C-alpha cells in the first residue's frame, strides 16, 4: 500500500495540476476524487510478506544474497533450456529466470525473442510455428559453447571447449518440473500475451501448488501483472523496469533520429518512470521491482523497502558488481554467468 504521506502528496499534485489546467476547482476535485476511488476499488493488495519472503529470500536467507541465473544463465549454457536449468543448479544458483512465449497452437514454451532465429537453427516468429516444429529445432545451435563436430576435432581443434550438443526448446510444464526437481526459485518473465499468459500460468499454479512459495511472475508490462493478479491473486508478482527504455536502446543510443520524436518518447519515459514508482506497483500489488543495475543505489533499495517491496537488480555480470550487490546492497540479482565475467544479455 502507499504510505499515507505519499498518498496525500500524489493526490495534491494531481489536484494542483488539474486546477492549473482547467481553472476549475470543482473539475479538479472531481478528477482527483475519481482517481482515488479507482485506486481503492481496483488495486490488488500484495501477497502476505511471509510468502513473498519465501520466494525472494528462500530458505530463510537473510545475510546471503540470492543469485538468479538470467535466462537460466545463457552465457554458461544454451539459454532457456533444461540443460541450462541443471547447469545453473550445479553452479550454485538460488533460482533461474525463464522467458515465456507461445507457439502457433497455443502451447507455452521457453523463448526470449519474438523469433527463433538467434538461439536455434530455425527461423521465423515463434507465434507462427507449431509445437511439433519448435520441438524439432536445436536450441543450442548458436550458443558460444556449441559442441564441435567430430570432423572439426579430428582436424586439430582438440583444444577447444566441447560442451553442448543438441538441446530442445522446452515447454513451460517441462521447465517448471525441472526447476521443482532442483528446488530452484523461478522468475517467470512474461513478454506480452497478458490474457493467454495469465491463463497458462494460473493452470500451472493449480497443477503445482509448490509454485506459490517458490516462484514470481514478472513483466515489463503492467497489464500482464494486473491480469495475473486477476487470474490468481495469491501469486507473487514483480514489475520489471529499465528507465529510458522507450526513448533509448540498452546501450544508451536514441531509438529515433528525429529530435521531435525523441522528445516525446523521453517525455513518455518520464511519465512511465513516475507511474512505476508512484502508481503501478501499488495498483498491481507487486512484491518486487526488477530494475536495471545502473539505476540502483542503497537509497533506492531503502526507498522500496519502506514500501515493503524488494529490489532485484539485472544484469549483474562482473565480480565487482556482484560484490557490490552482496556486500553493500545485500539484494538479489540476475546474472548471465555464474562462472565468469561476461557482457550483458538484453
């Protein structure tokens, strides 16, 4: 819930801005009151703190920082595969982050991109491919540690690291069973498909009640989280956020060459950032915010702690960054590698 002081301040700002724009005290009062009623009627309360703690601080961890393998640690193994989940467990991860997508016949599978081109030997949008075809693809085909063909080894490449053979794109059901088997916390990242994802995940929670205390549903899209809370209000949820994501790429470069379009996209970024910190988290009743590592500080962690919300950083990929999170911030983080420093995956 919003703190009392926060609520008065936010609604006072809305009232004053509306008053300055409309010059009508009555209109400003009606709009402000309507916004307040909307929040009271449609906001979801967060799940109990004890349940959220079991997910975000598993096994009663208070001093040790939970480490989550981003895409099941795609630098160490083919991302979003059962092999990556097993490898993350072997390498000491507390949990894994998995990306949810859907095939043309509506089956939930693990895939980060809209297409299968980057990670498999296939091509085309995942939404246009049926499960039978997706299952025929090799999810390790383009991984940096792809198993070397025997002919290449015979020709003098014995010194190269040989690890991963053919891997199958797993269904959500297969991945969850593997995670449960290894007692891993699961961060389910949903990109789009709010209604379909909420229905599929609600069914998974019905089949596997252990997930209520071992998983969290996350998304950049507030609508996804709100739909998830509607489908099952007992699920732990989190909003993912990277400031300036609408106006700039992950490397900081502008998304558009037009200065006018860039201005408006930056204005939208400011509004979205304000909404994330003052409105959306409360409306959805989230237990965590997953924020890009470059925007997290001790003050930022304390800001959210005062609202009963955990901060999770991503992607934390160097030894220096990991020490900062473990020793100073003492918060969970997502990493692309549990073994070595590496470049971030977005």
